[in-house]
C-alpha cells in the first residue's frame, strides 16, 4: 500500500502556542488529503478535506481559523493548531488519496496541550 | 441515520480461529466503496481490504475476506486463522458515489485474540 508519513508523532506544548503537523505522501501524488481527529476509544472524526492548491473544506463545527490547513503540493499538507488549549489535546491523523481511490493514513500525531 | 454501523464494541477470538466482524451500511447511491481498516494500539490506520459496490465477488486479501451482502447492506470482515498480532481496533468505512471521497467510519470493534 501507499506510504503516508506524519510529523511529529508526539508533541507537547504550552497553552496558547501554535503547533504545526505535517502530512506527506511518500510514494504517490495525493490530489486530496484529509485531516481527522480521534478521541480515546472513539472513531475518527473528519475535520477537513484539502485539495492541492485550493482552500480546505471544513466540516461543520470545526473552526477554520483555529485549525489552519495548507495543501501546497501534491505530497504535503499541514495542519496548524493555533493558540492551542488543553481541550485541543487529541490524536490527529491525516490521510491521502489519489482521486477517489483508497485513503491511506499517516501514523498519527498525539498532541498534548498543557 | 448512521451511514456505517458496527454493533460489536468488543470481540474475543481464540488464536488460530476465524472471526467475523460485522458492518452494515446505509446509502442510496448505486456506486460506493466499502473499506476495512485496522488500528493497533500504536494508532496508525492500516488499510486491509476494499469492496466496490459493483464487484460481484467478495474481496479477499490474504487472511482477510469481506462477506459482501448487497441486499442486506452488510460488509462483514472475516479474519481467518487469527494471530495475536490481529488484536486491534477495526473500523469499517464507506465512500459514497463515483466522485465522492469523503469516508464515513463506523464506531469500531475492538478485537482481542486470546492465546
């Protein structure tokens, strides 16, 4: 299967700081990348869908000014959690897909906001 | 209504036995795709198997097979010869339509393989 990397795998930050998470498709060009959030023992919650070169489409209830998504190339998307607060602590996981093909997931980033 | 329903929060299976994880879906689209992912404790989501709505044969990938019953709108995952490394969360997902690429995920089933 395709390989998607995510960096960092874990991050701990102070409340009020911003954190950037990178998602890269290593062996294919991803026309679409997705960002999910997952709380313990729960399913994935789609936050936003991003297509290369265009603005991300956010799901209802997700603040676009708080969760900034940039999809600058066919292999890289970034999620920036701005002014993070403890309630933003979660597991963030990205996925990448070519057209309407299977989504391949990154290994996830565990964010802890103190 | 839930797009994907997984009714088994937790399942246990003896090592080397087969196990079936249930998944039902809800869609009015004629074209859709069904997926199963495995999520071990490390957190990564591992793609296991895919079934297209027009595929007449059940998908198989090694020890994984998908029991696709279109009329019942079910897409159960069968794992044969369970191994200890199969212990994980398993998520069923659906992609609707020809051009849609949003996935709908079920709530997951936690599988524990007993030695």
